[in-house]
């Protein structure tokens, strides 16, 4: 398929060995000057496209093919030698001071492979570490600085550079306005013994001007109505309790609000980190078009000038987004009107109208192409603080980017041949960030849910008992955090909801005849992302969810507070709402209008992700899991068929692991930078509800054992 005509052989492979073993580091391969044309299973599709376009380069089609294709990479011996030299430098910087690299190539016909053999030699480690300064005041401050290195650590150039940056920031955060990277350097002494290094860190401000004065902010001037096009000097100002002069045209912003958003005070020593955090906080408010913080010298002191250009008081926005969650694919749009700084304290009032149309992959409807629609209207008022008594708040809470939001939302959902649902909700929500984690607390969320069925609920009446008009008065909490340890990235999310108990304890069981549901629901989502060589990655996820209700009038968990399986984001071998609980028969799962939901859910996902060519990504995945009903009585008015269906969906310690669904498949993703389009093709491997065949359906797969899911973004 490859189209290439050249005297030099085509480079098809780079091989790097480290002490006789294949390199598992992308850093090694990124150093190489020449990289082979990308391919999959030996087929270099984009090289072929380039070659085909080159033959008709004078046409529009030819230019298009050459543009999206990839030009051939021919072996260049000089580039190979230079790459070997760079690899040697790379390993020297990792602490292998005696590293040696040899390289060679193998040519067979018109194809070539390049080989790089790295003999690292011993890795040098630290025998001791010292840190001092040529200035006695800085030297006394360094006595309280945490140790940068420990005995036995490797001598890695990147770690030393990071230590240099950290020390410079330490000085800048302690008043040394003129501190710079050149003040800090490190000396290595290898004369103490074989494979050992004595590392000495030195802070020498005199080599770069010698300005070792600790500076103080004596003046802070904030201009929240700054206009770059208007040079008129404004003299009207208000001084806050922290010594900040708020200068503006009229009272557009309350001075105490501006004071609360600035993490500086007059009399403070110069602190670079506080200035950066102030900038990030002001930008995150969403009421300023631009934020500029200038630090100006005034003799021995410093002046801070904050130029804040506000956004328009009112604005209208509209947007369209692709939808690809819960087994559906479609479009959603929203029209919003914002009124900013409503009470002169950075508040934002937003009124929105929106809607979506989607093609439900889980639906059996064949009449409509777009068979699920939603219309919604909402209003919210956001405050850039906690609406709580200050005596209840810690002093550091202002640094958490606190937000309070009060809102009201109404939505109407229509699904052809299935159901119509109206939801009216109001809420109070607090949000904040601490140490890289995001928190949301909803002390109040009131929802009224009204459902009308258009399908035949007698097909699966034991599940449709979970569908009914209900009122939820609840509280909720969510925490999610992403962090990195080494090269591995981790994500965790915890979500809790509960409600209705207080009202029930007071004797209130319904509102206007609609039952008030006491319940609790929680989930834990854990993820791990491990990068591999050649832009590849292993992604793992484990999800566990539980929900429970305490209503004497309700047997099954309400659908609104249950979990579902299938679709684009967990069990991709099944369409959304069409898997489980337990060993529910596959015939029932394919019944028209069937919806499966349950209060217990457990899923494990694994993906091997790789880059095919630039924005084209691929994946091989494996999904396992199921959901279950609780093992309890569900009433005396059930038929024998219903009782049998319930028994198949009930959780049991001796049976749950036998009821895991299992599917595998391949995925294709196209990264458009602002979002990722995804198509996953999955095949059922183990079906706990298989009828008239082995549960290991992979032994004799049918067409309905394959499933295509479309989505936006990665599944996890």
C-alpha cells in the first residue's frame, strides 16, 4: 500500500535497548530525530494516502490527501548518530555519568530499522547534601527550608533544576522581590568515592546585582472599572480594612467585595505566590474581561496596581454541543441571558432555555430517527462566597474559590413509545476547591418528578414499580480529585445523597398527594491512568454504587435514585438500560419498552489506549460488572413470573460473581482538541441471562451480541 519512490530506504522501526532490555520510556523515543511513519498491524495508511496524493498533486483531491497524509521518513545515518549522542546526554542527566551509546542500522531491500544500545553503567547517588547562602539573612532563613534531597537519592538533572526553581520561589515568597534563578546554583563533587556525589546548593544574590532587600507592599490600588481606552484619572477611592484603595467610577463594585477577592494586604512582605493566586481568583469570578497586576518599585517599598476591566453588565450567549452519554447520540443547545454583578458583589444571575434531540441506541422505536427529546428552562443566582455566617467559616475559606448557587430548573423529557417525564427542582449549592480537590455540598435540593407511560408496563411490571410520581427533599455531597504520583495519574470521586427522613419523622409522608421518599444513595469511582511507551496508556476504573429507601408504600427503589447499566460509558456490550439486574433473561432485556434499574451496581473497566496517527486514537477494552436487587420481600401481590424475575435479579454472596457480564471490544476516537468523538464496537463474552445457550456467548456469538456505541469524550 505504501507509495514512496526514493533512493534511501524507508525507516520502519526504531529500537532502543537499555542494558540489553527494550526501553519502556517515551522520553527515550522522543529524543530520536527520526520517527517511522505510524501504522497499525503493519499497514501505514497515512503514508499510503500521502503517496496517492503525491501522484495527483496538481488536483484538489491530491492536495487534500497530502495534507491529511504523512510524508515518508527515509533513513538518515547522520540523524541516527546525532540521536545516539542526545541519548547519551539524556542518561548522563539521569545520573549515569558513564553512559555509552552505540547505534547502527539494518537495511533489507527498501526498508530499514535503526538500533540504539545504551549501556548506562552505574547510577551515581548522593552521599551528602548541603545548602547555604553567601548572605547571612538568607542563610538563616534557609535553616527552616525543608530538605531538598536525601542520602541515597539519584543525581537527576531535572530534580536539581526543580530544586533551583523551588528555592527561587521560596525567596520570592519571602520578600526578595529581585530574586531570580541565577541566584541559585548547585555544585557536584564526585571525589568522595565511586558512584557517590556530594551535592552543594548555593544561594548567591551578589552574582546578579546583590539587591537583597526584603520588600514590603506599602500601597495596593485596585481599579475594578479600569478602561484601557480611557486615560482619565479617577481620584474617588475607598480604603478597605486591609489597606486596599478601591478606585472606581461610581460605586460599581462594593469595596469589601474587592477586598475579599485580593489575597494581599498593605504591610505584607512581597509574596509572588499570593499575587498569582489573586490573579487566578479574580479571573475565576467571571465578571472581569481582563485582569492585570503590576508591581512597581517605590524606593525601598513596593506598590501593587490591579487593573480590572469588567465584562458587560448584561450579555446573551448561545451554544450547541454534541451529546454522547447514556447510550445516546445527538445535539443539545442552550440560550442564556446573564446579568453580572447584580448586587455589586460579583454575583451572576443566569436565565437559560435549552433542549436536546437524541437517537436512543437503547430504544426499539423504528418510526422516529430522533426519538428522545428534552426541553428545559432554568434560573440561577451565583455568589462568589459562602452564604453562611462568617463565624462558621475558617479564615482560609476565602482562598478556596468559594461559590454559593441558588437555582430553579424545570425540564420535560419525551421518549417515543416509552415515557414522558416532568421534573421541577430547586436547590442551594456550595462549591469550593482545596488542595486540588473539588467539593460540592447541597444542603437543599427539592425535586418533584412526574412520569406518564406510553409503553406497555405489563411487560416488566416488577421493574416499572420503580416508576411513579415522587417528591425528593434531599441533601448531597460530592468530592473529586485528580493527582499524579510519578508517571501515574489517579482520580477519585465520592458522591452521597440522602433525604426525606426529617420530613417523615415529623409525620409528613406526601405533598399534595405525591409521596415523599426517604432514601440514601452513595457511590465511589476510582480510576488509574498508567502511561506506556510509544504514546500508549492503560486506563482502569472501578465503580461501586448503593442506594436504599425506607418507604413502607414502595417495594422497589425509585428509578430516579437507582443505577443503570450499559451504554457508552460502562458495559458497552449492552445498550443503556438493557442489562441486568443479575441474571435477567436476554429475551426480557430485548423487550420493547424495557428499562432495567437496580440499587446495587459494580463495574470494572480496563482500556489499552494508543495513538494511531496524530488525532486518530484507538483502544482495546474489557468491561465487567452487573447490578442487583436487594434480597428481601417485594410484596404478596406478585405473580409467579414476577417472583422468578426478581429471584434472578437478587444479590447473593454465593452467586453475584457468577452473574458478572463481560464484554470486550475495540474503540476509535478522533481528537478535535475541544472534544473527542468516539465509536466503540463491543462483543458480549459472558451473558448471565443467556437463554437456550451457554452463558459464555462468545462460543457461539449472534449478531445481537455485537453493540456499537457512539460517544463524546472518553468513557472514563
